[in-house]
């Protein structure tokens, strides 16, 4: 039984650390989800992170477009 608890703990840690070090696709997915949930401030943070850490990626291009849309005054 103790071994099962150990492996559950190892798996939980791996999942937690994996979520923190997402690539541009994972960050973009999360930013888009935050935007759909009207959490614009967090979406902007994530879009900015994508642009800063992965400036040449296709996700950065999308992030730049979303940042521009979110930061422009409402029409």
C-alpha cells in the first residue's frame, strides 16, 4: 500500500511540474480559455509570456493579435 501512495505522489508532482513548464501551444490554450472565461488580466499575462519566451513561434503571432485586440479601445 505504501508503494501505491509513493507512485501517486510521484505522478501528482510530475503533473504539477509539467503544467508549470508548458510550451507555447499549452500557454496559448490556457490564455484562450482564460479569455473565454472573461479573465482578461490573466489572459494578457499569458499572451505576453508567449511573446517574451517564444517570439518566433506561430503562437506568438496569435498572442500578439489577441493582445492588440484586448488592449485597443472598444469600438
